[in-house]
C-alpha cells in the first residue's frame, strides 16, 4: 500500500477522488496507516542472515571439501585417543566409472565412520581396490589390439597393471565427490596389486597349505569357455531365460552280460530287447556317459511303445507325464530300482561305433527323483558334481584317467571324442563349441542312428560367467582347491559371534557356507597373484609345500611377484627338489595358474592388526551388497578361519564383528538399471547435473547422501527424478529451518545483546521444544548405533517440519520480531533456537557434512540441556486445545469473518463450581499468558462464565473438549478481537487512543 500512495503522490495528473468526504477521509486514513506501518517496520527484529536457502553446490562443496574429508580423517587419526573403530573396506573392482551402487555403499560406510568420530572413536578406514582378474586383463588386451596367445605374460601383466592404475585414479576422483572422510594417499589405501598386499596374500595361502587345506585335483568344475578359466560359485550369475535343447534318448540294456537280479533276468527272458529312456538338457555330455543312475526305492516299468522297438524302461511314477513323449503304451513288467543296479548297458552311440562303446553300469543314487525326466539319470562324472561324487563314493574313480572327458579348454570337442563316436562321426564334432554347434551336431547324430526319441527347447535357469555374460559349462580339469569340509564347522561357529544387519542375512551367509565342501581357487589367467606350484614335467607331479613356499616367498618378497613370470625356474627350486626327482632344473616348470580374485580380496583382513585391549575382531564392521554373501563376506571368513583353524585350543574367530548388507539399487519402476533400457542413474550426474540442467539438476553431494540415508537399504531400493526431487525438497526444508534460526540469532546486533537464559526462565513452548530436541538426540544416537539411518533422518525431518516450522516458529515469530531484544521471553526463544541449531547440526553431520560445515559459519554454537518430560506432557495437553482453536478459526475463515487468525480472540470458559481443579485447568491457568502465542491470536483469556452463551459479538464459534480425569468439559470460544490492530506487530492489542500496543510502545521508546 505504501507503494500505491507513493505513485499517487508523484503522478503529474491530479488523481480522481470520490466526491464523498467520508470516502476521502477513509483513503487518507489508509494512506497514513500505510506510512505508519512502514515506519514501524524498521523497529521490528526481522530475520537477517546471509545463509542462502538455495546454494550452488559446486561452490559450497569446494569450500568445505578438504576440511571435512581428508583433513578431518587425518586430524582424528592424530588427535583422537578414544576406542578404535575399524571399518574394513570391501574393495570395489577397478574397472569403469562408479555407478549408483558404489555411491550407496561408500556413503553408508562414511555415515558410520563420521558418527563414530562424533562419539569419540578413533577411526581406521583404508579404502581399497580389487585390481586383478579377467575384465582388466581383457581391457588391456583390447587396448594392445593383440591376442593373448601372441604375447608374453609380462607384457600382458604390465598392460593390465597400467589399466588398473588408470581405472583406480578415475574411481578415486569420483569417490572424492561423495564427500568421503578418508585419506586417499597410498599409505592409507590398499590395492590388491600392491607388493605388500600380494605378499600378505601369499602368506595367508602358505598358512592354509600348512593346515593341509590346499590340494590339486582333476574333477568337474564350473568352467567359462569365454574366459578360458575355471570359476567359483561366487563368480556365477544365473539367467532364468536360458534356452537349452533337451533330449530323450535310449540306451540298450545288455542282456548278454551276467545279471545278478532274478527279477530282471525274468523280464529280459520275456523281452530281451529293452532300452533305458533317459532325459538330459546337455546332449553334448552324452559322449562322456559312464553310467545311468536310478533310485533303488522307485518302481520301474517296462513298457511297449511305438517310439522304440522292444521295451522302454521308465519310472512308474513318470508314465503319465511321459505320455506325450512315448505315446500309447503297454506295461509288461514292473521291478524295483534295486533290481536294476549293476545291470550293464551299451553306449547311446553303439550303433555307429560298437567297439569304442564299452558297456557301463546302472548305479543307485539318492539324488534321482520321479519329479522330472524319466526317473533315470545320465551320468557323466566329468560334467556333473553329483555324478562325480556318486562315482567316487562307489570307488569307480581312482585317478584322472578314469574320467571320460572330450572337451578342451576352449569349450570345444577334442579329438578324443572319436573313441566314442568313431572317426567319421568325430569329423562333425571336433573343434565345435559344445554349447553351440557341438550340441546341434550331437542331436543330429543321435537322430541319424535312431537313439533320439524326442528333442525339445526348454527355458530354464542356467549359470553364466559374471564378467563375460556368457554361459558356462561344467567340465573336468586339473585345478587347485581349498578343502572347506575341514573348516566349515569352525566357520559356522565363528559366525555365532557376529551381529547381522538385517538379522535375516545371517541365514543367507550360513546357508552358503554350509553348502560348500571345497573352493576352486585356481584360475587360468595371467593377471593375478600366482599359485606358486612347481611341476616336475616328466611325471606331471605338482609340488606345493610349506618348504617350497617359504623359499619362493622369500624370492618374491625381494624381487616382486612379477618375478614368478619373468625369472627362471632355477630361482624357485629348493636344493631338495632336484635331489628327489629325476632330471635337473630343465625337468621343472612353473605353474601358470593364478588365484581366484575372491582369495585376493578375501585376504584383506590380514592387513589389519590382531585385536587387542578387549577387542575381539580385527574389523568392527564390514558393509557390502547382498551379493557378497556368496563372495567377499564368505572368502574373508574362510581364509581367516582356514589360517587359524587347529592352531590352538580356542576355536577361530570371525575377522569381522558386524556384517551390514544392503540391497540393489533399481530405477523408479523397480527395474534393474541397464544401458539398453536407458534407465541408468549416474551419481556424478546427481551431483553435477546433466547436460540439460532443468531435467537433471545439479543436486550436490549432500542430496545424494540424503537419499542414501533415507532409503531402507536392507531391501532393494529405487532412485530416479521423482525420488531425487523429493530428497532435494527435504534438504530445502532442513536448510529453511536452519536459515530461520540463523536469521533470528545470527545477526550482529542480536549477538551483541544476546545473553542466554537459565533453564528456569524457559517458557512452556521452549521447554517442550527442548524436550522434543532431547528425544531427537536420543533417537539419532540409537539409529546411528544400530545403522538405522532412515530412522535418524525421518526423526530429523519430522522435527524440522512439524515441531519447528509448523508449530514453534509459527507461534514464536511475534515474540522474535516484536519483543524487546533484551526481554527474558525473547532471550529464552533465542537460547532455545541456538540449542536447536547446535543439536540439529550434530544430528545431520554424518549424513550432510557439507551443510553441517556451512551452518557454523553463520552462527556460534550454544549448549543447554534438553530433557524435560513435564514440558512434553504439558505441551501435549495444550496442543489438544490448539487443535480445537485452529478448527474454529478455519470455520470462521471459511465463513469470511476473518482472514488472519490475529483478528480473533479466544475465550477459555471454565465449568461452574469446580471443587477440585484437574491437571488441565491448573495447566491453562499457569500458562494463560502463553495461550495467545500458542493459538496465534491477539488475546486469549480464561473466564468462568460457566457456559459460552450467545454474547454480544458480531460473530463467534464455540466448541468443547473433555477435561481428563473428570466428567467435566472445557468450552472454547473464538470471537472478533476486542482491540484495534497495532501497525507495528499487527496484533489486535492496541487501544483506540494509542498509536501502538503497549508492548510496541515500550520497545519503540527504548529504541528512541
């Protein structure tokens, strides 16, 4: 209105006024009132602060990054002398840019570390990288643009090392954008390619050799043709949509051999031409068939069918399911499975190569069921763990030559397949990939010789190489294994002492450990830590002993692990070896296998000191994604227990005291992120923004960290534009609360006059807020201690939005703006606000370190105790009254009787004849002067009218509420304010003959 008057006063043309003198008087009075308002506005203590509501994250973060990250870590490492807290970093793989899962993981760790620092702990946190393995090796080879077979190992290793170091540098730069409190110097980080780390890993390996846990064996393993290497279970991913060709084939029972079972002899006497019907999803393994397994307790039927001359043998319980395969049939006999055991049959390929197809036997196996297939299972010990174990238990496998295998290290049929199918048929198989052309060639061959009954395509779950994304096979190769049967019980016992978050993750890890009997630790790769075995070439004997390792590790410690590939074999031979084996040094070769990368990363517990001073575990916390139950969590446990198992009477202890598991990050639709779907959310884009800043704003690290702290990380979680916008809005509200407080306590004049009040001088509202703040502090401490970050941040945002913005700020603006700066009431509010800001900053600091650093730049910190349950009880009761008042005000506003709540007064009407005054009445009488502040009206009075009555008001609204602990009711009435509007504070508390209300007159007089 002031601006309107100014425009009128300076217009060159005389304004038109209404003819009525009363109208002119009204206009003049309004203009005068506006000028009066403007003059009094300068006397108000309005908020003043340079703390921005919105901040340029790039500029702000650059100011505080060094201080709150690297310098803070170094400071606490040198100056904090409290209890040690160790968070062992599960090293990310040094390949490619960081994704949102990396951000989630690293920020969660940082929140934990920052909270521990705030509680006086000395933090040991060394970030690391997993640097060996196929992806880095492949990337290096791609850059060299040469085939691995044409390059010397040292050339590949040098290129791979350079690749890994480049990738680590990129990832470190990106990790630092997340505001991670860490010292990134080489002395306080680790890499699995570091010389010291590799030697520690080899020492762990040697100690497991000492325990007799490491051995070499020729047996079926998961093998990746795409990476030319064996894989551990943890290196597999499963594709639920894999398509295989399944076949039903027949093996002819050999009725000419001796048959022990009378029942079977009688059946074959009636029907000498009988065939075993077998179903398999891996037709390529049929060349390695060494038997057929049945269940001894199942009943097997001999049936006549048009699909095969003679009788077919199938499990009786499968006949109905097999009708689409065998068609109409007649059951001619039934015998128990045990009567089939020991009977011989001829190879499925015997029609084309009878001399090369020796007879095999039917064996009993408990894993055979009548739930699928025909109830008879094709056994190829070279290509199935169950088959291998079953044959080994029966004593049918005495050595490597007892296993039939026709697959080479490229996953292709080898020339040896001719021994089974004959030279002519082998021409179509040799060199064919068994999962591709080889499989199809086998099916065509089976069809041509009449052994194929049916071929079908099936979609099923199948293992893939986790790095190449290609299907794997199970095939027999010579590999190095760690025996887990000997340490499994100790490992499970060690887990009893570990805390799991969430608790359900305990079952997952225990089930993985319980299900494993051995660990294939060898890989056919160049880029890795060698398994330093020596081989006597004439006898193909592998030597891997404590004595040989002691010598080899001494050499590698001095010359570097790369010397294993670069140095001559003579450097690694102990004097005893040539003496115990024929030939000189030329009769020996160095092994070319490297260790599983899970053995690499799983050895990083050895970089930590043994626990002392009452500490039980080397690491207090390990935190990774749920996939690490199959990986790092397990490999750490097994290597640690393997090293210490049997060394003392005490059972081994887990390397970690607490395991925290987080889920996977999905898009907002709950879908897995992928380039093909175009739904990848990059943490760098969240922080710095995308090309189109409107679509992809630069939120900064604190908003990304706020997202991490608000999601329920123990399950899969979502992120996307909507989620991030919500986080940014939450951040804005937290900043807004801080800004309001800073504006009221942070200016120079207010600092100069500010003298904190004592606790006894706090009003009820202040005591209530302090108690709510105390509860926030307690909730935050509990949430952080139990790694429940969403609980902390929900409590913080609720406190900021509900307790502060919706209540306390609202009811105390009048006091802050209009009261005298030295008044006790205002100083009580400022004292409370200072404490609120101090505590809120402490609560948010682990999650929002940049904001927590920014706030103190604008205000000093103050301290005051907060716990006050009486204030909570009192305020809760008065807030019930406030709800009634607000409801009445809303009705009056809806009926257009008022615009501002300050246009109303409130009457609290007591019941008549109260002999005993209940708690609520005592409370409102004690806090009568506070009621108008709480209700945000111009005045609130207690009357004893007994009933509201109609009164002589232009309008009024009445409601009531029960008085607890009595049968009485309290009436509440709102009505027009009885006084005039004060132009300074806008409350209706001015007497008509005065320019200002009494409070404002006093404040203005003091200012003059």
